[in-house]
C-alpha cells in the first residue's frame, strides 16, 4: 500500500521530510557548501536520471549493459545455478534480466528503500521470469537487514550495478560493503559495477552533456528544496558544473552561483557569494587496484573482473 511506501520517511507535522531539511541546512552552513546526492531522486530527478542514461555522452549504462550481455557464460561458470540474487536498489528493466537469464537463479530478492519502486520492479521481473520466486524487501540496506526465510538456505549473490558505490566517499563505501557482507552471509558472492578512471574530457562530458540533461538533473535539486522546504532560492542564479578531481579520482558536480544571492530555507537565512558553489555529487572512478582495495577493505575478496570492449567500465565478482 501507499502507507507502506512512505513508512521509512520521517515527516514533521507540516509534511516536511526531516532528514532532507536537516541535510540541506547543515550542508549549506558549511564552508564548502554541500548537499548529499541522495536528495536528487524525487520523481522528476528519478526521471531525469533515466534520461541521462540515454544521452550520447553518458557511457556507463551502455558499457555495463554490454558486459552483462557479453559475459553471461563466464557468470554462469563462476557463479553457478540456484543462487538467491539479492539486488541492492530496485532492479533495472534491462540489466537485471540479463544477469538472471545468464545464471539460472533460485530466487530474486530486490531490496529498496522505496516500496513504490520495489513493487514496480518486482512485478516487472515476475512477468519476465514466471517460474522464479521473487521476494521483495523494503529496507534501507545501509542498515542491518534480515533476508526472507524462503532464501535462508540458498547461497546468495549480491548484485550492485551502476557504479552507485562510486557516489559514496571511500569510508562510506567500505561501511556499505561490510554491511552487504553481513546481510548476505557466509558463502556469498558479490557482483558489483565500478566505473573506470579515464581521460578528463570524456568524464567531464559524461557529466555535462550537450543537451543539458545532467544540468537539469543537478538544478532540479534547487527546485526540490524550494518546493519541499519552503525556500526561495533563485534557481536562475546557478549554473551546473562537472569537475574532475584528480586527487580523489572523482567527478564532482557543483551548482555555481553566478551572482551574490540571499535566500531563506524553512525560515533560516543563507547567502552565497558570486562564484561560490554547492557541491552536490561525487562520482568516484576506479582502477584495477583501487577497485580491489575497496573490495578488500569492505571484507570481500576479488575473484574476477570484466570490462567492456572500450575499457570504460568494469564489473567485479568477489567472494565473502
Ligand atoms: C547513480 N550514479 C551512479 C550516477 C553516476 O554516474 O554517478 C549518477 C549521475 N550523476 C550525474 N549523472 C549520473
């Protein structure tokens, strides 16, 4: 039901998401202003992200899909049949079926914080694989999660595509990987997508496409703050910027003020100077070694690695 879908969101008496307001107010009070990237994904933000995956310059989705399409035999050989596939984040309509048809799984367990996305993804999968038991779990997978009893005795395969791990700073990524290890248990494997380090030009273009879809995605955060937090940020005073940070091997997205601005959010005053930015996202990129090191720090042992034909993206298989 709708009620189940919103149970994990803590709203105040005015219907404001408390965690959203707290993150925005704390983040805009810091020296380098910053808002966590998870707040991009309201309804319009989720749609814009879908649109990003279709633009010419944004290669990760196509590159990862190519690997899933091409390496099915390898997956089947190394992973084996009858696994309970636990997907962290609700399934994508393209990637998940490619994996499931390659490995003959015993069950599919999509795990997502949003009940609405979860039910849609589970229904879609059930239709494509009518024989496959599907057990959706509505949960925050950064916290401890109990998997359904029906899959208790099956060996697990965690699936975390998209290089979403790259949106976390390393210490948060390590915490998440360790938590996944706890959720999946002994004998589990993990199949995880990680985008690769490459030339600055190609990376910056992927996060600043000519059509302006990524710019709209970034700027939509201001629209969301204005709507949901009773704010009056002048959206036209900001421009989208994607920068490669070489020290941390990551693309950063910023909203850069093009003039001095003053505004209020939930009754509090803020000001941003001309040229100052709000840091809205990190998207870390990996080499072979940094990918392996991250997995090891997260209590996973790397076993195999695949890349697409143009060496843009990697999928790694690791074991507990
Ligand atoms: C969801 N995540 C892996 C995307 C990325 O590439 O870091 C989000 C994104 N931000 C801008 N474009 C895409």
